[in-house]
C-alpha cells in the first residue's frame, strides 16, 4: 500500500497479481462527470463511485485504485464497486491528503441517504477517511424511532461483502458511526477510531459507534484493533441476527457517558431483531472500561435461539462488568480479568506499520509510567504520542526515540470537546485509564 502513495501521477498503471493492468483514478468533490480521472481532470465523486449511472463497471475494474483529493465534502454518495478476491478495488485519499465527509448537508429529496457513504459491492478496501458532522442540534424530547427535529446522519451504511474498512475516524455523527447490515458478510473493520457519536432523547442515548448484524456464521464480520470512546449510545451494538462475529483486540470505554441518562454498554450483543439468533460469536483480548455505574459488557439479552459463544481473555473494568444470560448450547467464558491491575498493552497496526495503540491501566493512579518501546520502535526514529481522548490536540509526547524507556504522563486533563448541544461534557479518564496512538516516521518492528 505504501508504494501506492509514492507512485501517483496523472494515471498510474501497475501490474496486478492477475497479470492485468490496474489503473489509478482521481476523484474530487469539484471534479466533473466529463473528466477522465486524472489530476488535471478528475471525476466528480458520484461518477467515480458508481452512483447514479457512474462510470463503474465500464471503466473501474478489479485491482484499480480510486484516490480522492483532500478537502471537506458535504454530500452523500452511494459507492457501487466490484473487485475480486485477488484484485480488490482500493478507495483512499490522494497522497495522504485529509478527506473529511461532513454529514451536515441539506436534504434534497425525500428518500435521500441519511449517511455520507453507502458502501455496496464486493471486495472493496475503503481506508483512511474521516467522517464527522458539524450539525449542532443533538438533544431532543424524541424517543426510539422518533428523533423529533434532530437531523440524524450516520457516517456509513455498510452493505458490501468481502470488504474492509480500515483506519478511518468517525466522530460527532448525529446517529451511528457505521450501520453495518446483516448481508455484508466476510467484512473487516480494522484500526478505526470512534468517538462522541449519537444523539440524546427523552428515554436514552441513541446512536451507536457501530450498529451491526450478520446472517452467516461461516462468513463472519471481524471487528479488530479499533478504539471506541465517549458516546451517546452503545459502542459495539450487535442485534437481531448475530450469526458470525469475531471481536478482538479492541479498546472500548465510556460508552453512553455523553447522555444525561448515564452510561451504556461498551460491548453489547443481544436486543431485538428479526431472527433473534446468536451463534458463532467470539469475543477475545479486548479492553473495556467504565467509571462508576453502567452496563459495561453484555451478551445474550432477549435472544431466543442461543447457540455458540466464546468470551475469553478480555479485560472488563467498571460498570456492571460481565453479564452473560443463561441458555446457550455452547458457552465458553474463560480467563477474563474483572479487576484492574497495572498493564501496558501495545497493539501494532497491521495496515499502517507506522502506527500502534498503547493502552495503560494504572490502578494506583501514578502520575507517570516508564514504558520500554524497544520491541516496537526503532532507535533514532522520530515519533509522536497522541491521546485518543484529545485526538486533534497537541501530542502528549514527541521527539526522537533514543532507545530504552520513555516516560508517559498519565494525569491528563485536556479532552476533545463534542460538537453541538450535548447534555454531558466528557472528562478525562486519566490517570487510571489512558489510551494513546503511537505514530512513527518509519515502520515499527513487526510483532514477535
């Protein structure tokens, strides 16, 4: 993927693994349907994404890459692209330019999409974009299904099969970060950051980081190495058809804490839906955290057809801790930690070798901790350490790594303010709980 960044020109032709020619197409919000996909004449986004009679599949073929020029985009797009297993279509920003989809756009027609991106098709890699909303009104007297005056917009509706959403940011959306449909089998959500999404009603907080179903145990959805913090509703909310999920190495904390109704679940699989089946659910090696009261972590609520669930090696802290309802045919719950102990966990990002997540548990609330990064960070590498709770603020640390330990400050106070009229402003979880992004100028060492 790194070679792609270095080889941009007007149109890039590269050899694919299938010995066919793959093309780099350029798209821009101010492009044209009559363009040709070059830097000088980019396509507009509806054309390049295949929306409304766009160019796909006449021109955009398996193995091609779509590169989007930087800027803030206030519109909705139905992406219809079809790659293959050996030649997926990659959609990404042009040369690491910052592309922001802002869902604060006027409603043009009655049945218009209420999201920035509806991702449909097959074998797509969609990566490195930011989704947000500058809509200010996020509190109402509405209830479930009746937002009463709130312009509820999600970041993405995910319909595509055999596809990946990688290293994106979803923040301050007035509905869900991602609404992930049951039929989008064999899909991966990896390395994304979700924060401060949803709206507040008179009954509870609404809008979840991800709202998900799956209907094929043999083609599971994989949710891995993501970070979730501060929301109106749940962080991970699986409901209805819960048939085939692998949830691993995520960090999820302070679900529901922006709502006046109090904390919600960080991980939740249950709830109402059409099939009310739960099967093939594997939840391993995650860290969840709540301060004070909250439902925390729950599996099996309402579901009538309970089959196979594995919950192992998770750290589940605060709130109502681990809640699993009885009645499963095959249930394995083992080696989960329910008490906070000193811990530093470093999780490298397999799709961006310059990134890793560092999570620190600090029950004694020490102001600093010394961390040896020599196993992941090469000597003499310039790096930044970014606090996920103050993601767009000043780095916590930056400099050149000289080897050995670095001292992490843990008594942090600065936190990103939510957009709009939220009822509850978040406060920082430090020094007891902190999570950081390590960002280096060169590749980190691969995990041993």
